[in-house]
């Protein structure tokens, strides 16, 4: 508990996924901003760190009575990459095309009533294109490499030299997705359903809110759990290889 203050918010959620709800309530970004300490995050938002710690402890007490999410910190790299693909990437493949169709339809029909819908359509379309390319890179290049690291397979002359290079690129793309979500939230007043909204409009806002939640958990698992573990595994692998060579 004493460590809460100086621990990164990403690790705090990795240790206990239900803490994400506390950070959501306080407006603390544990996804793209996962590397900041709890103290720094509170300072930025003018929240007392003691208040945040009290809420986290309350949430942890509740977590003892519920199963919560799995402890991904203890999972292997293969289990983590499989889980991310089968849960979060599958969710995106199902939801992104559906929400794109909905956002275009709602913008076309109601854009004159609320011009922000035209912006929602454009921001969403650009975000979808980037996420599609991003997940393809993870599935075809980065995750297979990480699974090989997990199996102790030496990959000579990996095209990116070290796993830290594609990780940096993925983290930067996560920041872009995080910024797009912020923009969508702003344009829809926090996915708030306006009076007189039609069924498609309601469905779009509900879908965007769900996407926002899932994408932030997805990015959190990659930034705060998968990537640091992969970098550590590569380091351990390299020191074993050097040790063997030196003999
Ligand atoms: Fe991903
Ligand atoms: Fe990613």
C-alpha cells in the first residue's frame, strides 16, 4: 500500500484490473499514460494522493470478493499475445466496421442537426484505418516474434534489431488512438445520448463508449504488461546467449 504512491498507474492496474474503474472515476489515464506514478497523476489533476489511495484500497477489498480479471502479470508471453488477439483484436475486427457504417449513416441523416457528427465520422474513419494497420503489424510481425522469444528461440538478424524498436512504434500509435478517443469523447459530450436521438444514433454512442473502454484496457495490457515483459525476456535471452558464447 505504501508503494502505491510511487508505483506507475499502469502497474497498479496490471496488479489488480478492477482498479481501472477507480482511475476512470478520477480521470487518471492508466492506458497511454500508464508510466506516470500515482503521485504524478494525482498532482496533474489536483487530486490528493491519499484520496486516490483510499479509493484503491476500497476497490481492492471488493476485489477479494469477486474474481475480477485474470492476473496477466503472471501469464506467459504466449498466453498474453493469444489473449490479446482472441479478445481485444477480435473485438476490434467485429466492432470497427459496424461502427464505421453506423457513424456514416448517422452523419448523413443528422449531420445538419449536429455538425459534430460529421467530425465524428471523419475522426472515426481515420482511427479505424490506423488501428487496422496497427493490429495487422502486431499479428504478423511483433506477436510472432514475442512468442518465439517466449519459447527461447533465437531469431538471428530480426528485421528491427531489438524488440524495443517496434515496441516504441506501437506505443506511439497507441498514443494516436488514445488522442482519437479523447476527441470522440469531446465531440459526443462523453457519449451522451442527446434528446430525440434515433436508434442508430443511440447504437453509435453505445458502441463508441464500449470501444473506448475496451481499447483502453487493450492498450494498457500491451503498454504496461506485454511490452515490458517482452523487452525483459529479450534481455535475459541475450545474456544467456552471450554467456554461452563466452564459454
Ligand atoms: Fe493490440
Ligand atoms: Fe497495440
